[in-house]
C-alpha cells in the first residue's frame, strides 16, 4: 500500500521559486516525489473545470492549492 503527502499553499497568490525534493527522495520507503512539472495537464473542478491537479507554471493561485 502506498501513502501520499500533499504540500498545500499557505499563500493566496505566490510564485514558486524552487522546490527542493532531494531530502524527500532520500527518505527510506519513498517511491516517488511528484511536482507540478511531473503531473499530467489534467484540469478538474466542481462547476468549472479550470484547476490543475498540482500547481503549474510556477504560480500558486489560491490558499490550499496543492
């Protein structure tokens, strides 16, 4: 069984300067580290299908965006 941990934004609008995944990749038992660059360009939403699964284009658009 695999478990996932999602890092969510605490800022309402921000630019992602860098994401250092090296520590997470070195932890024992970690199978993969996925960022917005690795995730497919699939859009989701409840009424309007306009949100990506993970933040893309180095921009976070809302508090809580994964």
